[in-house]
C-alpha cells in the first residue's frame, strides 16, 4: 500500500520536477552557447 499523498506533497513533487527540468535545459543551453562561442571565436586552422 502506498501512503496517501496530500495536495501539498503532490504539488511539491511537481515543482521539484519543473525545477529539475529548468536546470537541465539551462545547462544544455549554456553548453550550446559555450560551444558556439568557442566555434566563432577560436581561429579555425
């Protein structure tokens, strides 16, 4: 049997999921921006 989840607990799970998603997406965006800057700024041999 699973314990009953209160609305507050379920809401905190949703918020945690959203925060984790935002962190992952922003990390991917930062890596992409760094890669693009590297590609544009470093002279190609």
